[in-house]
């Protein structure tokens, strides 16, 4: 996508974007809002002209307009954003090929640049950056007023080059400094191993353009390593999601029929439903899927589809709760707009938004032969500023209002502080060691209590099945 090099031309493009929005509002909402919107646009123009003429320092008109549009879009919810050309290119890089960077998934939490999770095997993971670390500086520049895409752009770069970041971590009084050497961040999304003869383990780290193909290859390789599979563990913990199409394809790979997910927008009657199709090659072995607070979006779609269709037992802890649908619209001049258009619902009609997927069997994560450490405080969709409310939140708000009308005090729930930073760090070090070792020694995976419990369930199922056949 070519960039518009003339400053005047780029300003006109941005104004055209605003005008297009006004025209769309005109066609949809009629004359009243048409007049109101034009009055608002006129006010915007007046302010811009005043600042351009009389502000104490010369202003960059293009930059002001970009920030105004960004503020408008980002005030809607945490997942809607206006992207200049360089940010739009970054978004497309995330779903194809490889890129140079440090390997972290980040978001804005209460206005602060927060790590959702480091990507396994990348410079960030190896250096010890952790979930919930708050990035306060990138190469000496404070991140307080930095857009999400700007932070991503600063941390990406040519492999082998260096980037310095400073983070604040809960439990520490001083910021931590990391000097990281950028590396190629591969888009590989599936890892796998044979835990025991007949029992496979597949870890889907994210949902990219080729995830279904990678998963098919993994399952075929596991089948070729010995006897037919007796059971499969599908690990989607700390999977931040990705492409809807791949979530549907992965679900369909295990389902012969039934709904996978439905999508409802502003008009509930306009519902899109994705169905599984019988391809004749769906595996029939029992499955246990693992989820936790880092399982989001596409991972929650797969988990909900497998659970509601009775195809897999879900084990772990509640998922993230990101159940909104975003569309990406290319705009003239290389700009892009990502905005929320609908919500996801599981086959049984459950809303994922700010609710998450609840496992059938709640099992906290620890490492066998180690003392149980405090659970890590997971960032959830409901913690994000301006998040779309879930159904339970809406009910709670109604109850609160009713109590207020009745003169009752809604009360104040205080959250228990998570202590023991040393124990949390120990848990994360063990986790990193486990997954680094798993490619060479699958036995190490069984030290993970959730993987171990899943294996025991599958093994027990096989024992009882064999007993039934003997009778």
C-alpha cells in the first residue's frame, strides 16, 4: 500500500474519512441525526482551524486529525482502533509469514501498556518477561501516551538489532530493565508430542492462516508413530486467539455435525451461524481440552464448540472472555479501521463476552513434585477499559440500580491481593523449562498437573471401555 506523501493530500484523505462516516450516518439514521452530525463536524472544523491559526506553537494538522479519529474509535471498546498505514501493515503481518521482534502479546489496561503473555521461545520469553508486566519505556521513550500500534512498531525491527524496555512488575518497588535482541518471530501455531503410546498431546498457540493444516499434519504424525490414538489432549491455554475462519475449521475437524459458533450484531435477527460438516474423516477418540485465563477469542470459540457438542471434556480454569467480533476495513491512503460489529455465541447460545468459557472440571495449574504456588493474576476481557458488558454484568448493574432505588448499599467487594512474587516467578520458570524440554522429552509434560489430570482421565476412560467390551 502506497503512502500519501503530500501533507495536504493526507489531511484531505483524513477529512474524507470523517465525511464518509457522516454520509453513512445520513443514510442509516435519517435527517435528525444528519443535522446533528453535521453540526458536530462543523464544531470539529472550527476547533481545528482555531488551533491551526492561534495555538502557541505550530501544529501538525494531519497528526491532530489522526489523534482525533483514534480517540473517537478507541473510546468505543478495547478492540476497535483506527490505523495509519504503518499500523495497518503490522496487522496484516500478524496473520501471515514471519516478522522481526521480541515476541510478546500486549494490550492497553487502564491506559497502561500491559503484557498479556510472552510467546514461547522468543527473546521476551527467554529474558523472563511475564504476563501482567507493565511496559513503561521503550528505548527511553515513555509509553503513557503511546498508541498500541506505536509501541508494537517500536519493539519490532530487523532481527539482530537491540531494543531496551523498562517494565514495572507487581510486588517490586523498582522498574526492571531488559535489553533484548530482536529475532524472527515464527508464525508456527501447533506443537505436539506423544505423551504415552496411544495418547497424543497437541498445543495450539494461536490461530493463524495455516493452523488447520498444521493441526492435520500433527495428528497424522501422531497416528503414524504407533498404534491408533486412544485419546488426545488439546492444549489451548494462553492462546490469545486469531482468525475466526481457522477456529471454525479446527472445530469442524473434530465435529461431524452441529453448530460451531453463531454471530449476532446490532440486530439479533441478523444471525450468522457456522455449522460443522461431515467430511468422513473426523477422529472419534476421546478428547480433553485445556483452557485458562489466557485462552481468548478463537480459542474460546473452539472450546465452546467442543463442549456444547459433547465432543470434549474441558479442564482448567475460566477463559479470558473475549467474545466480540472485529472487522477490518481498508481505507483510502493505506489507512485501516478495525471495529467491533458483533458478539460470539456458543452452540447452546451462551455469550462469551466478558463471561468466558467455564471448564467442566476446574483444575488449578501446578507442577507435580513442587509445592503449589499462588495462581497468577490473569488479565481478563472484563478488566479492559470500555469493554462490552457481559450478560451477568448487565444483570448486576440492574440489581445495583434496584438496590439504590430501595435505599440499600450495594456494598464493596475487595479483591484478595496475590502475594508471593518469588513463588510466581518460580512457577513461570518451571513452565518455561517444561515447554523447552517437551520437544525432546514428552515425559516432562506430565509434570504439569493439568496435563497429568487430562491424561489420567483419558487413561481411565480406556480402562472402563475395555472392561465394558470384556463383558
